[in-house]
C-alpha cells in the first residue's frame, strides 16, 4: 500500500465567482480574485491510500462514507489527474490500483466558509502527490472541475482565476498574483454568525442567477473586468483603502445579484447586515477605511484588517456585539498564507 497525506487551505473571494458558462466543465462567466488563508487555522486534510488489494474506490468525508464512484465531480477530478499521469508517462502508483480517500475539514462544512474549495484542492493535490505529478497550472483546471473556487486554493497569497475563452476550458486557470509575504500584515477575522448548512447551494444559486438575474450580465461585461484590474493594482501597491472599497462593493454587488435572482437567494441575515453597518460606522469614526467586509454564500463575515489595527477592531466588535458575535469570533489569522503541502503521517 502507498499513501499520501496533504493539507490545503481555504480561500476567500474578493472578486466573486458567480455564474457558469459551462456547467459540466465549470467554466465561469467572469474572472475572480481571492486570498488564501493560513492552513493552520482553516484547512482540509486528505489521506489517499492505493493498494492492489482494494476492490473499489471509496471515500470518507469527515468520517462519513460518500458514494465516490457515483459522484460526477469527484470522479472527474480522479480521471483528470489520471489522464495527466498517462500524458506524463510516469507514475509512482499503478493506475489500476483502487483508492481509499479520507478527508476532513477543521471548520464547518457548507456554511459559506469555502469548504468545497479546500476539499477539492486537497483531493487533487493529494492525488498528484500520490502519483508523483508536479504542482502546476494544469492541476488548477482539474480542481476547478470539482468546485470552481477550488482552483484558487492551489496557491497561497492572492490568486487570480482567469475565466478563459477556450471552449475546452484549458485556459480557465488560476495563477498567483503575489505571494503571501508581499502583504505580511494583512489579517482576516472570520465572524461565524451561523455555521448551519446554507439553504441554497452556491451551485444552484449561481445557476438560477445566470438564467434569471438581469443585473448579472452587466456585472460580467461592465463591472468585473475593470474591478479586477483595479484590485490587482491595489494589491501590488498594498493600497489598503482601495483594496477595502473594491472588496466591500464586490460583496454588496454579489448579494444584490443573489436578491435579483428569481426566486431570490438570501444568504445574509440580520446579524450580517448589522456587521455591514458596524464596519461603515467604524471606518467613518476613524476618518479612513480601516477594515472591509466580504460575505460569501452564507451569513458569516470575513473582515480584512491590517495587523496593527486588529486589537482595536476586536475590542469594538466585542462592544458592539456583546452577546452574539463576540463569542463567535472563532478564527483570527494572519497570513503567511500557504499553498497545499504534504504532511507527514
Ligand atoms: C460565493 O466554487 O462553491 O464563494 O463551482 O458550483 O462548486 P461550484 O461553486 P463554488 O462557488 C463559490 C462561490 C462564492 C464566490 C467565490 O468563491 O468566488
């Protein structure tokens, strides 16, 4: 038996991916940009063992067995990596050997905390490691077919997923913008408002948005290309106020499109809206932008803040939300962000 164990980090989108132009290949309607978090705090950990004695491929997610062979996305990732192995002509493990895969997240699954991103990135990275493939751009096109946002978790730092133009998706790849060390005092505070499973999955929510939202098309053609460029400039120059404004506007537009979807997708709750108001009041009182929020397809908030401003922000959160949020500040992390990596054991 041969095994590999790896961890992969969560990434949080600054420019949101929302909408596919090809459902099977998971090709997005727009570019997106994300920041990868530190694997010590939030990550997926996957062990894959291959043996000639295993009779079929099996997988356990957080201890529960899932129907691996029946799951189109999981099988696509496995086939994608195995095709790369065939093309490379080298393999540490015979492709005929069946696999046993065990994966765990150290944070709530499917609560809008990017669990599928870390999970699929980890699956693809661990498969590549098991078969002896190098880490390269092609792996991002495979992880993308597990869950779109997963392609961005294959790199640390700030990452750009290009929508691409080719029909076969080979140019819809994730590439690093800058490594984590470029902006070492950038921190993220995750406020866990609710860790229940979300009502409308991202997959379904974005499918509905593509067919029913009239705002989405304008976002794709007029807004995202311009914002993507401006955000990359802000990251390159470490311009926090510009970074923060784009990030908050993006979050707001994404949720506006979710509401413009019919029937609407409502991901934020009253506490989420109170956090938005809190952030704007906090920045107004400071006379400058010291923190920015973003919300994915769930009520939980990610706040961006520079390290030197973390203590004051935390104190204000505790004061503003004495009963609920304060106790829910579960993750505070700095970034040295990490790429997926093999672990021992
Ligand atoms: C709101 O990657 O989970 O987090 O490709 O259908 O699996 P599928 O969707 P998924 O969507 C993530 C949506 C988002 C924004 C983002 O991460 O860019």
